């Protein structure tokens, strides 16, 4: 079980999942080894570090960034990330004038190959309902306050396109290499409800 | 239905299953076209959310041709349909209510926000 309480499912849900799992295995509908492999994939292999690598590459390589904005699925595939729930990707670039954020009001659509599985709040009714009607208030609750003249663009993933936000490169990060930069990219900054971390100031 | 084995997990996830169709369907709309979404209340599945029915927007991107999910959910048929990204102003969807709880008085300028939805061809009519 996750130690992150704000992401932890309710105990009832845990019990229900355990009951369903044993029933499905008992009836031969699910191979428990395949189930372990699936869980291992999304717990240890596929997650927001993938997306962070994409963002850091785009920050360092302008040609890559152009490819990413033109054909995101192919550019993300160049770094080895592809597949389920990321078959048809679009990348949204944040600028000083435009801030993008992503929601799925119909369910919980999310770009798995670059971000892993969605956090519980992303699937919750309040986030889904409020993101499209009061985006600025929702962003403020995530700690993001933007000037009134910054246009907010909310992308509701109503079909099979999956969205990844390309956040702005933090100021003061000019000296950092691609690997160090990827460490500043948070999951929330790629959903558009957060900003990348500021680089730690080196004592000179 | 065959049961997924552990060895199949990695290649299956990597391959994914795009709903994009290699079929050409003439676009009824072009980028920049003004459109209005249909008012509809189907009994079955649809990807046109209630909050965006009967609203005016602008086509900003043509995503290409995909399986039309409303039909696919109804009878399993994979019919091709064009998918567009359509941009709506916050004011068009929600009226004059303001995004900031401290500013609710009438006459305040609409908030600087747009909402983009991916909408299938038959959800849209020309304006």
C-alpha cells in the first residue's frame, strides 16, 4: 500500500479490490502473474519520470521541442515511451501568456506512458467538475496563482487524444544539464496544476 | 476470451490500441470555422458533455479520423469519423459568473480562460 495518504483509496475499496481479485483468479479469468507484472509496470517502470525526461529534452533541444509540438506521439516515442493510453498524444506549451491544464470531465483519461496512472484527485468528481468552470480557483488551491492577463486553457480529454503540458523552464536553471533539469519537473506541472521546482541555489 | 499472460503484458502495453482509423473521411469543418454543438440527450454513450451542448466554439485543430465511440459503444461497430479540437470561451459555456469568489458582482469582465474539447464531426453544426 502507498504511504501517501492523500492518494490512498478508501478501505472499502481495498477490500472490494481484494475480493474481486481472488474471484477473478479462482475462475481462471485472470493470470495472477500477469496481474503482478501489470502492477509492477505502473509502480516501478512507467510514471512521471518518463514525462520529465521528455520535458527536459524539449528544454535543452529546440529541434526536439518543435517535433514534440508537431507530432507528440512520435517525439515521445523517440525516448522509448509509447503505448496504452498514449497512442495519440498532443503536447501543450506553456508560455508567459498562456497556461494549459488538463482534465477529463467524462472519466479519468490520462497519458499513461509519460505520467503513469492518474492520481486519485484527478479522478475525483470535484476536480473534474471544477476544472472547467473555475480553473483559476482550482489552480490557486494547488498553489498556482497566475496574473489575470495570463490566459488559462483547459483541455477536456473527451476523446482518445491524451495531453501533456510542457511547462516553462524555471528561471535560474541555465547551468543545469538535461538530467538535472528532469529532476525539477513535477507530475503536477505536466498536468498543468503545478509548476516545476525552482533550482536549488548553489553557494558561490 | 484468452487470458493475458505475464509475458504478454509488456508488448501489449507498448503496442497500445489506437482508435485512429486509416480511412479518409472528408472534413466538414476547417480550422477557424465557427461551429455550434448539437443539443442532444442520447440514452447511450456519448463524448459530448452536457455542459458543452448547444454552445458556440471555433475549430482549432483537425485530429484526423477515429472510431466514433457513440456507435462503437452501442453495437460494437467501428465507424470512422473526423475528430476536431474545438475551443469555447469560458463566458460562452458558463455565462457571466466569475471564477473568483471574491468578485461576483455583475459587469465584471469575463475571465481570461478557454475550454478545449475533442469533438466528433456529427456533434457539430456550422454557424
